[in-house]
C-alpha cells in the first residue's frame, strides 16, 4: 500500500468513492480490480473513467476543491479547474463545467422545442442545475415550466456555486417539484405536457433502472399526439414527433 497526493473519482455511473486530497492506492500487482481497469492516476488531477467507453479517460487539473458533501441520494463535489472553470461532480461522474455547459443545455432544449409549434407546457425531469430551465425560458410561447428533481441538496449546491446556470429557477413560470420522476408522472393527467425533457444520469445503459420500470411508458402517456421527449445518452439525444 502506498500513499499518493491525488484527486481520484469513482467510475462514471458506479457507486461513489470519496474524493480526497490524500488517499491510499493499491499497487497494481496487489489489486486485481486495478489490474483489470488499468486506470492511470495523476497527482492533483481529477480523473473520470467510464466502463462504457473503455480505453479512455477524462482528466482535469484541480486548483482547489470548493465543496464536498453527500445527500441521502448521492455524493457531490465542486472544484475549481485550471482551464474549465468550476466543475460539478456527482457520484464520481463529471456533470458539467462552466466553460462548456451551454453546449449540452442548448442542444437538449432547443432542438425539441423548436420542432413543436408554440409549446406551452414543458416538463423537465432531472436537470437540477437549472441550465435547461434557463434555455426553456427563452421560448416566449412557454407558459408553464415544471421541473421534477428528487434531490433538494443538489439544487441548493448549484444555486450557491453556479448562480449563472441556476438562474433558470428565477423565472416565474418555473415550479420545482421535489419528487421522484416516475411517481410524479403517475400523478399527472395524460397529455399534460407539450414537451418532456429527461436529463437523466448518463450514460444510460440497457441494465439501467429506467429500462426496467414503466418510466418511458409514463412519459409517452404524459405527452399529446404531437410531442418531443429527449433523453441524453452520453452527449446524444433521441427525440420524436409523433406516437
């Protein structure tokens, strides 16, 4: 066992590993799981490795850790990077950076909403950072914006450390529902929304809980014949225009 000054994260989509400034790392010859993964460690850098995309990793140099905490649902970390501004990490997985968050928020929002004639009621499931809300609010035809986010702590962390992204919550059309997305969909009438955007934890894999539940069926029932439902998968999206 040897000690190294590092910033290390859990694999994307797996259970969280606390991110600390000094951790003990097993030598590869002593740790069978490390031998299998072959994950490099660079002291002072955040590292994200995802089993869905083997043979690659994402590294960001850490200037300082601004926040670390855990809600009843997940662990969170905010750190200042040397080139991407503040970075938000959820359960070891990189969620957004100040530098490029707009590219994701804009694409997942405007593609579906611009494909619908005058959308009035929009539901966002997930997206607790508020960036998608910010983009939805740019559409003048929208009268009602509901967001369903299960973790209040996540919303508060974004509001404190990423105010320019969380500004979406300040729109008077926005109503926050602190509930599980599936349970919320069961409580609304069929055809309630013109658009449903699902900003789910990525990557979505076949064994993900979303595919094992009635979630997608409920989403379809909550949208009218002309609809647009969007799901992130890595950085890709799937949308539709008719049932």
